C-alpha cells in the first residue's frame, strides 16, 4: 500500500512539475497578450480623447453658427441696436475663424 502511495505521489509530483513547465509558457503568452491589450487600450483612450476634443470643437462651431444666424435674422431700424448686432456679429465671426 505504501509503495502505491509513493508511486501515486511520484506521478503527482511529476505532473505538477510538468504542468508548471507548460504553465510557464502559457504565462509568457498571457503576459505578452496583456502587454498588447494595454497598448491597444492606451491607443483607444488617446483616440477617444482626440474624438472628444473634436466633438467639443464641433459643438462650439455649431453654437457660434446658430448665434450668427440669429443675429443675421434680426431686423432693426434703431442705429444703436444695429451697431450692437454688427459688433456681436464681428466677434462671432472672429471666434469662428479661430476655431477653423
């Protein structure tokens, strides 16, 4: 019975060490995959940041264009009001040029 236990224990020890040998290769592969995944994630984050920045800039352009259209749609005969609208229109167009 003891001989059987020794044989079983020896075979278990053998398979444990063999498994570790196979696992070490698997671990190396897993480490490489994690490094690749982290690099891809970093690229995705930077790409998302660029996309978010573009979205913010696009939204700012939309807002300025809407303000510009509203000013152009206003009709007034009062010279002071007309001067204020022209001034606001010039400021908006200057901001649009900066965003472009």
